[in-house]
């Protein structure tokens, strides 16, 4: 249950009430709210008189639910880029899977900037499936991203692999990416909740929609309202494609959660050939954003080589998506 507190309730009163009723106190853009378990169905006696509105929820999908907040939350990713709210924007986040070198990242940033894209992606701490493959440049890579931000005026999105370097990533990045393998890490979720930077929370490939939404609740209840969900493919019985992009799940997230939804067709497909058409399918769903991998020379990429688009493929795809977005009342930013 969510309790919106009256404006007259002081910070001290709110804090002691939270303790008394075992609820989490969260400062939302409109003021203090208390979030108790969804099992609580009536306003606790201790809170009577201090509550302006009580919102019972069916499950622990609470702060992220449309029951609580009908409009999609608005998240500012860059001075010129907002998603959600009534913006009608679909943000494009593009760049290589991994930051590999200054030359590689600079080439990608130059290309992406040339299309007017404001959000550059690139991983520096890679959660690889094998320990014998490229693990990322670490802080050196973060510094390269910072250099691109400075040169091109773009903002950067980079992922946190584990809690050991979460503070370093948060310090450097503009958008904290929590990857599919990291989304259950409570150290990361808590650190992201303590920050105010936007968070791109990816769905684990064996994660239900409810579990994804509840992982987002850890960040929201930590006090960070700037959360976006990312569908990047789940594991099914099918092995011909890397994963299966769950567009039904996207419709569910759009219907039931108030968080912007970003789609990642690159990791879902796993192969270049399918990514442009999948991207168009995503655009037709009226989504809030896309994150797509592109590399100056995908064949020699140190991670996710098969799925990264060439610049030529990316540009053709980019142009073909704009009219589809327009047809569903959206514009690319
Ligand atoms: C990535 O974005 O490069 C990545 C590792 O994604 P995911 O966490 O979805 O596998
Ligand atoms: Mn990748």
C-alpha cells in the first residue's frame, strides 16, 4: 500500500511514522510517500490523520505501477533529451558493445553524433560468459567515454557489472546501465537507488516481468525516480536466435508500469541481419527508446561481434525507423 502524506507532515514525523509502521519513506516529486507491503490493505492506525491518499496495490509492483501513477514518469537523459511524461519522444542510444580503444570509440562517437544522436553507449566492465574473453577496459574506458562527452556534447550510458565498481561507474556515467546478469545484485540496485542519475534496468533473460518491475522498486524506493526498463530478450526453447525479444512483455510493461520502456533488439537477436527489422517492430509499439549496438568494424569487435551493426546498416535502419515512429505519434530524439 502506498500512503501519500499530507503536506503538513514534517520530515521528522514522516521518518518516525515509517519506522512505526515498517514502511519505506520515499520523497517523490510531489512530496513524501510511505510504501508498505502490498499485504497491508488498510491505513495503519498510527498513520490516520497524516495521510492525504491511500493507494492499495494488488502486488509489490507499487511505485512503478500505473495504479499509483497513471502517467509514464519523465526521465531527463541529456539537456536536450527527455523520455516519458507527455514528451512523445523515443530516444536512440547507440554505440559499440564495449569500449575497446580511443580510435574505436572516437569513430563510433563521430558516426553517432553525425546522425544527431545524443546518447552514446559503450561497456567498460563486461559481464562475459567466459573468463577467457575480453572483460572490458574498466576505468580507462570510462575516461574515454568522458572524453567523448566533452568533445561531442553527448551523454554516455555504461554498465555496472558488480558492486565492486558501482560507485566509480556512477561517478563517470550519465545513465547507469544495469545489465541482464546484474539486475538481481542488491548492492547495485541499492547504489542506483541512492543516486539521482537515470538508470537503465535490463531484464534478466530468465526474469519474469513481475521480478523486473520489483527490481525497479528497489531503485525507486531508494529514492531515485529516474528508472527506465529495458527488454533485451529472454531465453526460450529457441536456439536459432540468441534470445527471444518479448514484445508481449513490452505491452504488459506499458500497460501496468509507469516507467519508460527501452528496447534492445541487438542482444535479443544476436545477429546483424535481424536487428533492423526488429528495430522497426519495436518502433511500431510506440516505445520510449532503443539501445542498439554499432561498431566501426563489427567483424573484429572484442564482444558481441555478430550482432553489432555496421555504420551503413545502422544509418539505413535509423532512417527507416523515423516514419514508423511518426505513424505512432512519436519522434526520435
Ligand atoms: C550490453 O548491453 O552490452 C549487455 C551486456 O547487455 P545485457 O546485459 O542485456 O546482456
Ligand atoms: Mn553487447
